[in-house]
């Protein structure tokens, strides 16, 4: 997080910086959030930090801890499973609509952001930070939503992406999963840019469904490991 200048949207700036830090796991589940430390880090007073924390609490991303304190909320595997079920359907819709637009003669300039996002993610080195991988993954899907021509898809999913991106850190660590994820992205992109709506829809749905299963399995394994360590 970087220092902020004051202004009429200072609360929104603080909120956005904290949201991004939670989403890409720079602020991890269970981590204490001390208003004074955050205010000093961002170069602001405590008031906008307090407002931002309450907004994040409303989203379920932070929770109260101790007397007037906050901490980053744990990741709820059931919530993640439910979100991936919805995302699979929405991604499939976005891919189908995008492919239909391409088939109808969408200009090359409108298609380019999806190809660029896919190329950027695939080009990341094996040792790229998790936060970089998460942002690249999310940008690919946002490019797909925008290519669909239906802004309601991105608008409906946007509030839930912080929960989804938090969970991505659990699955993006193994190098083999990273490679498979970008191969699947390339497959989705290939069908979309070929104007093949049926196969684009199936590829996008299957990708999100597999990602959801893998993520929930890794979260369950992590929870079991933590429980075992606590009992030892």
C-alpha cells in the first residue's frame, strides 16, 4: 500500500487499497488490522481508515476482533463453492456472447484486450509473485466479460471478485496448476476469437468449475492441516 493524498474521495481510496491488499493476500486471513498503523502507512487520519474497515466488514472481508479491533476474515469454503457455481454460469454466458459478437464481425481492436490479457498471463515467469498471478488471472476474465458486450456480467460479479481472488492464492501456488490455468484460458480465448459460441461456452464453464473444485479441495486441506497443528 502506498501513501495517499487527501481529497473528497479519500475514504474510497483507503477502501480500495485495503480491498486490493486483502484480495491478493498481502493482508492474510486472521491478520490484525490496526487503524493507527494503516493510517500511518497511507499517510491519512484514522477516520477514513475506520470508514473503510466498516465497508469491508459489510462485505464479509474483515471482522471485529477484540475491543474495537478488526482482523481479516477467514476464507469460507462454502461461500467460495457457491460463488464458483455462479461464476461458472456467468463465465459460460460471457464466452458465448463474446464468441457471437466475434462471429458477427467484431473489429479486431475490440478483440485485442482478451488476446493481450491471455498473452500477458502466459508470459509470467514461474517464480512470479502470487499477487501478480492473481491480478493477471482476474484481468483475463474481466477482458472476457467486457468482450461479451453485456456490462451486467462484470457488474454482477465485481463485488464477489475479492472473495474469489483471495481463494486463488490457495491454488496458484503449485506451478503445474498455473500452467494448466493459462492453457485453459488460451483454449477459451481460441474458441471465442474463432467465433465458436458452443465450444467457448463449454470451455469457460468447465474452466470455472474445475477451478472451483480445486480451490475448495485446497482450502479443505489447508483447514485440516491447521486443525491438526492446533491439536498437536
